[in-house]
C-alpha cells in the first residue's frame, strides 16, 4: 500500500505547484451553481450581438473555393498572411496614430486571443522573482498570470512625472528597480476602470523610465480600443509616441471582444525583432500556430467590410446598455451613501468605489448577500496589487440582455442600499 501511494504521487514542477484555478472559473461556478443568479461579473459579450450571419457568409465563401483548401491546413506560426495584411491596414489607419506606416507586417503575430500574447511576453521576459510594473487597478486575469509564474506586480498608482520619479527613486534605493523586466498598460477603456490614458500620461512614463535607465519593454493592451461608444479615444498608441522610440514595445489587440469571443483570435505587434522571434519560438512549442480556419473567417469578414458594420452596431448597443446601468445607479441613493463612479465612454465596465468601511471581497458579507439575492459582481481587490483597498467593485454590462441587465442592477442596488 505504501509503495502504491508513493508511485501515485506526482512530483510537480514549480510552475505546476503554483497552478491554481483562475478566479474567473470560481465566479462562473458560482453563477452556474445558483439557478436564477444574474452575473454582472462576467466580462463576456452579449449573445444578441453575435455576428452569426456574417460568420455563416464567410464560411460559405471559404467553402466555395473548391480548388483552394489551404484554410483547412496548418497555418504559419506567425499567422495567416491575409489576416496580417488586413490587421496591418486597420492599425495604420487609426486616425489617432501619427502616420499610415507606424506598424509593419513583419512585426505582427496572430495569437490565441491577446491573452496568449501576454503569456508569451511574460514567459520570454521574466523569471520567478522579477517585477512587472502595472497600473492600479489592473486586469485581474493578468495579475493572476503573473502570480502563476512567480512574477511580482508592482503598482504604478500615478503616471505623473513627480510621482513616477519618486517611485523609481524609492525602488532604486531598495534594490527593486533592477528587478523590473516590463511595464504593462491598458491604454483604452481599461478593464476594470474603463479609464483611457492621456498622451501626457504615456509620455511621462517613457520619460521617467529613460531618466532612471529603466530600459525594459512596455506592453500596451488595447483590447477595448474599438469598443468606444461615440468617439475613439484620440490618443496615439505607444507605437506612435516619440517618447517610446528607444524602448521595446508590444501592442496587443484582439478580435474576440469586438467580434466573437469563441473565435479566440488576438494579435500582437512587437517592435523588437529578437524578442518577437523568441515569443514566436515559444508559441511554436505551444500550438504550432493559431487555428487557420478561424483566421480565414476573420480575414474574410474584415476584407468584406462586414467587420466595420458589426462594430458600428455593437457600439450603439453597448452604449445603450451602459446608459441602462447608469440610469439605475444614478437614480439610487448610492452616491448619498458614499459610493462613486465615472460613466464609461467605452468598454464593458463600471468601476465603483464604496465607503472606506465597506468590504466587497468575495468571502465577506456584501458579496455573499448579493449572491443570496441573485446577483454577482467582481470584487475590486482582485484588480489591485495593494492589500487593504477592499471597497471597490467591477460591474459588467456586457453579457446580460437588456431586461436581465436592468433586473441584475436593481438587485445590486437593493442590496447595497440596505447595507
């Protein structure tokens, strides 16, 4: 018996030992375990906006190519050339960018969602114990990724020159600055705060990095860039700003949030050829290239003009959903009770700050009471690197249809108002 137990015990790697189920899986489990629970936690898109007809038409077009079945074969590790060309045209024609040649085809790679690009970046840059600078608050799935790899997230609470210089100086004095291997930003309608960075904030970061000899890659996650409601955020990416010319840059985008999450295609543009090559090498070890058929569908949709038609429709749709949630929140007594928030201009989220004596964490009374009353949110501490700030909440208006969104928001307000 002892010998059998010994044989059945697996000796995991350090990475395997760190592996934990993602928080999003726990939130989804809670949603499924309680019938009737409405989730304001899931950062999913609305089934009503799914481009079913556009995808069906693209598949029909691909199927009609009797003498060309390359889309059913493996694709190159870097990605499908036609899709890369379509993405390149989109990126270089953003009106906010400095010119129509900021990005180049050789810099682009197609990934399994932008999440894979984030993982590849961290795998190739960092070892356990290294530091990545992040905004505060930040994308909680990325923070989980860092923890899983043993990488420390250091918050950058302010992108103002004086604050940045003071922070870098403190880190230098404590020996932490030499451990910084990358900086992670969300430039457009960020998750969770829906905040978009200004030109001066981006430039201040680059200038402070160079002043303190912090020559490490800067990653800009632009997953929500095209999900604005009325106007795009009129700020160039880090690729266009002169302040970042000497720094390695990685720009991340996705076709999942703006189009269909199930297609799971993202992309990255990397300014450093050596780093890009290393990420592609690791990607080759993982999957030998993202799914060619999925890429072919998206290439067809983008080149036909259907993708832009879809974007116009969902921008209006999500704007109405954001206004729906805003109407319920603003007509409640939450502001009188010490809650605050700013209306988003894009993305899928509201970021609420409660009174300092409120604890919104998952295992505390407010969260449990909300679940008991049939509504789920993302506790804000998951999006924070600093412990003790436990009075924030992320609400998503993305997934639920309008009538259920109204009901879920009313349930949330009802619980919080009675606190």
